[in-house]
């Protein structure tokens, strides 16, 4: 996989099928105030028990957290991303999550990275809403979000 910076747009897929949530509506100020960056979020539909959280684009996993509640990656175009699986899920210390990829792995768009036991999170009283944020705001000129049957798709125009 070649890592170049020639492309001006990056298409980010939803990390799993679900309901679109505007970042401003995520019930965690760190995300809703965009302190970590701009982006979007997805919440699994009611009744969904388990989801595979996928890489939203092709790139390299720069970090899969040992608690498996989040991963960071750099797209092939150089866009830095964070996928944070659920809110306050770091407190589970890995319970309810299974890593399907590791730090340093090159991934394709749609490749499963972490399996989330949605039922476990909900039983623990945690919100499984999953923000996808562009962590280096200086890279982003524009974000455009469209909703599809598989969840939101975000097109990021790079500066």
C-alpha cells in the first residue's frame, strides 16, 4: 500500500451500520465541542447485539488501544483519524471488545478492526455511540456528510 498525499478528498465509511448522530449531539463534551476534532458518529440500532467496527478508509493503524475501546489510524492520503467505540468504554478495560487487527497493520476500507459486544455495553449502562473524528483539524478544509442505508458517509476535503 502506497502512502501518498496527492489526493484532495478522503471518503470515510460508517464504522458499522447504524443511525447517524451529529458530533454536536454526542453526549460527551469532548466530542460534542469537537475538542478532538470534527467528524460524525454512529449508534448501533436497537436490538443489535454485536458489530464489527471497520476501518472507515484505507490506511495504517497507528494505535489500537490495549482496552480495545478505540483505534487511531492514518489514511493513505495522510488524514489522521480516531474511532472511539462507545462512551466511557475505557472503564471496561477491554471487556466486551475483541481486537481483530493490531497497531501497525495496514487496512483496507471496510476491514474489521474491533468486534464490539453492544449488548454488553448496554447492560453496563454505557452508550455504544461511536464517534469518528479527524484529529488534526489543520488538515481539513471541509466535511460533507451524507446518510446511506449502511450509515453515514463523510467526505473530507483536505487542505
